[in-house]
DNA sequence: TATTTTCATGAAAGCGATTTCAATATCTAT
DNA sequence: ATAGATATTGAAATCGCTTTCATGAAAATA
């Protein structure tokens, strides 16, 4: 009992008009006599006609679908951006093809290619690093690409971010002002530019300005996860650091919980500042002081930029930098 | 400088074969002489030909795309299922069109329809409630639908879940065994069957078996969020309950944090058990005792079922119930 | 009223694949 | 070598819609 699909042709026949006319009313083309429009609409209603988006995509060469590449949907940070992306996409009648890339270069390239094969009108890319291969694919792609919460040091691809380096610098400077001299920094892989070229750079700048020595033994590389944090904690504890800046909220929560469990008091023995201001910072105890980012907006703005690009409009600015802030919570002492 | 796309026709011409043959080699059809295949492959390589998935979809009537409806990507519980879905989908070469529904009936229907218009081969639906309207749409849809982490009391739509009622009953029974007589239960909207017909039912059964009175003043309705939890906490505190079962991890975290802040000790003054075993249960302090669910697998199994359905195969069982467990963490006392 | 313009509409050509069916090759077994 | 079977190919129809172009009708202008 295959369900019968009603096509534009059926509607045309029933309404005694041509397919072209049906197409016009479906697409809101004004060149249709009101009476005709009404007649067609009635038939559409009666037959319960739904235009086939695939056929439409083939004929018009626009799929009203955009691809979204995300490291992992279960990552709250990126998921928050994704929510902003989807809302704006929906507002502009686009659908989202979402694919997890696990932050793996090869997978990212694959995924990008299958997205292009699906004729997406554009792509929003989220990830922690962009290598030459990927950058080349972006250029090669015939649909525009916008980065959300993702830096491209070359600045070639349009992107939306906050000023990570400045934010980290400010956070670390606050720590320094409170008297800390041994400040650790726990990041994701230093092979990723977001860590090496932005966060770490901001950290170094803060030390520099305060004339504090930079010691790479205080720089830790781990994964973006709670478990990575718990595993890293003993190492940090051994370093003698009295404060730590962390690049990921879940990691920070792991460090905090493991610290408390081993008798280290937060913030008295160790102050902790994290990066993303996700809900995790509120759930953890003590709650975690964090750089704040307009998560939803990063996604939303990226999607807005993409819609412009998809309609061949010029971008006001290719690299958008949204404001950040810092909220103090229980994992740091109050400033004197 | 529009990027030129190379079509199957170009390949056919260059390789001096017909489009049909090119199509065959692209699709791995064995009826092609090895020599021809090689020749065509070479041209494909040289021209960097990528089949247009939209055209393919139109011709073959299969889009190798499945729709996924999720209440909110930033909800860790559903995002975890989504991850399982996407992994299996990718394994079977399907892509995912992901859309947020905000758990709103009307929006869900809309989204389902636009997905069908996009000719998805199937859809996986996640949500907290299925009303008649939605159920009717599922039936009407010409692509199969599978529910993941979502109950349909009518059992009409294939689904993957755990036995929520039994799990809650077990959790509450454990509480009762530890001597609690006033046990509160905090759920999402009771208009949703997952809450009213499953969780609450399990709760009642546990009370019944223990011959404890059921008092609807101990039943709380709130949202699935951290803030909802913090707001609900004072109300629960006033009730005099000494334990509470919570239907959502973030809500549980909110209740716990607000309790501790107002001087209530967890688990000494109030024991808390939650439902979803997301990472939140580990981040919170005390860590939260929880029903455990195979989150990833619920999604993965649902997607596996969907692939069968999409290939017109029979399902071994329409309603799959995966095993649950209970992990004790700091928010409850140890059993004596 | 005759002549332009402007509107509405339909015919038909794609869009880039898949797929059926018939035709041609190639292989077997006499 | 030859009929029959089998393996390879290509021609052409389709999928369901958009869009261009031509045409007749209606409205505006002279």
C-alpha cells in the first residue's frame, strides 16, 4: 500500500492551469491573478499537496539546507552555539544537516564533502583547529562557509568569535593581581590554534605584563572532558600552582571535584577560572568563575552571516568579534 | 567566477561511455567490465566528479537523509541520544537533518512536515509527549518513524526506551527501605505521558507496595532545567519531605545546590535521586544518585531499527526496552 | 478606435542523476 | 563453427519542480 504522492502536475490538472502557474502560487510569485491563485490554493488544499523539496532543489539549485559541522553534539559549549544556529536557520526557512566530526581533521574533510554533495547552500563549521587541508577545502567548496566559535588564524574564512586571547589575558591578570605567582593553565591539545595561538598567548601576555616568569611546566594539555580534568588534577596539585586557568568547563569541573576530594580547598588553596560559561559553571560546587561568551549569539550571528553570503550579499565585516566578560563565582576569591 | 560543476554527463563523454555506465560504476553495480570500470574511475578522478545527491535523490526516491527531531540540542540527555543516532546513521551512510522542536506540539508537527517535504527516508523523534495530532502525522507520513527515549502509551510507533515506571519504582522503593515516609517527586509537566503515566505511576506503585499513603502535595511539576530546580527547592523544603525523586538531572542539580545553600544537608536532610545519569550527576556535589540509562544506545538502537524499516524489513520487536540500573552516588545514603 | 504596455499564463527545456529495456558482445557447449 | 546463454552497454524515459520565452488578454495611452 505505497502512499501515493500528489505532484505539481496533479494540482495543475485539477485546477485546469499549467504547472508553471501552480509553481508560481506555491512560491508566492505575484504574477498570478487573484482568482487563479485562489482556485489553485483550493486544489492544493483539497489534494493536500506538498511540494517535493528535492525536486525543487534540483531545479532551482538551492536546497534551503545548510550543513553544520560540530565536534560533538554532547559538548555543551558547541551545542549551545548550534542552538543559536538552528533558531536563525529556522527563521530563514533553512534546515540544518548536523554532523559530528570528533574534531578529527580527516573526518571533517569527509563530512564537508558529503555536505557539498548534498548541495547544501552553505556550511557552518565549528571545531578547535583548522589546518591547511581544511582551509583548502573551504576555498574549493562552492557554497560559503562561516566559522562559529572557531578561529582561523589566517582570517581567510568568515568567522564569529570572542577575543579569546584578550579574555584569557584579563582573567589571568585578575589572578595575578590577587597575588598569585604560580598560575597553571590547562588546555586542550596545543596543536590546536585556539589553544596555542590564542589562549596560551593571552596567558603569556598577562605574565609578561606583570613581569612574571613563564614556565612551560605550568602548561597542561588534556582533553575537553570531565574525566580529563580529574586525571589532570593531581599533576596540577604537584606543580605547586595556586591558581589555574582552564580552557573547558567540564575539564574545570573535573579539576575542582578531584581537588576537593583530595583535600584541596577551592578557592583557598587553588583558584580556578574557566572559559565557556556553560551551565556546568553553575552546577559545579563551588560554582566556577568564568569568561562569559554570548554562546547562543555566536551561533546566531554566524548563521546570519551565512544567509547573507548565500544570497550573494557583501559582509559588513568578515571577522566578527563579539564581546566577552568575566563572572566571578565561588571558584575564585573576591578581589580585594 | 561561478564554480563549474562536473556532471555525470561530462564523465560519460570523457570516458566515452554512457551515463548509465558511469552511474553503474559510481553505485558499485557489478555489471561493468573491469576494464570499463577502471577507465571511468580514472576520468572521475581526473575531473574530480562528485555525484549530486539531490539529483540522485530525485531519481532514486531515496535521499539517504533522516530527520531527527529533538526538543533542544542543549539538553544533555537528548543530545546524548542524538550522538548515538548520528554515529549509526553515519555508519549506514545516512545524514541527519536535526531540528529543535522545543517540545511544542505545533512546532513538532511543522517540523515533521518540512522533513517529509525534504524527502527524508525516515525520522527519529525525541520528545516528552506524543499527542493524537502527532500520532496521526506519524501514520500519515510516508517515511517510517522511530521514537528514541520517548514513550507512546498507545505503542503504535516503534520505540526504544527503558522501563521508566519500573526504574522509578525501584528507586523510590530503595528510598522507602531506608525509612523515608515522605518522599517527594519532582517532574516535568504532568501533561506529558512520560511523567504522568510512567514516572508518577512507578512512584505510586512503590508507595502502594509499601502501604505508604499517596499525597499529591508531594508531587511537583516544573521545567527540565537547572533554574527550575533552584526555584522548586524551597517548595520542596516546606513540604517536609526527606527524600525526593527527580525527573531531570539538571533540575536535580538545581534542587541540590539550592538546598545546600539554604542549609539543608544532602543526603542527611534530603536524599535525592535523579533519572538520566548524564554527566551532570558526576559534576554536581554531592554527586547525584541516578537511574542509569544506556543513553548512547537508545539512540543507536533506534537508528538501527530505522534503517531496517527504511529497507522494508520486519522489526524483531516494535517496542524495544533496554535495561536500566541505579548507581548510588553522594546524594543518597548508603543502604544499611 | 488604434496602438502600446503591462499582465497572466502555458509550453517546454532543463536540473543531474537512476533505471528499464533492448541491443550488442562475449562466452559456452556442442 | 554455431546456436544459446550470459555478460556489458547504451538509449531514453523519469523523478517533480523551476524558469525562460512566447503569446494572447486586458489595460493604458494616444
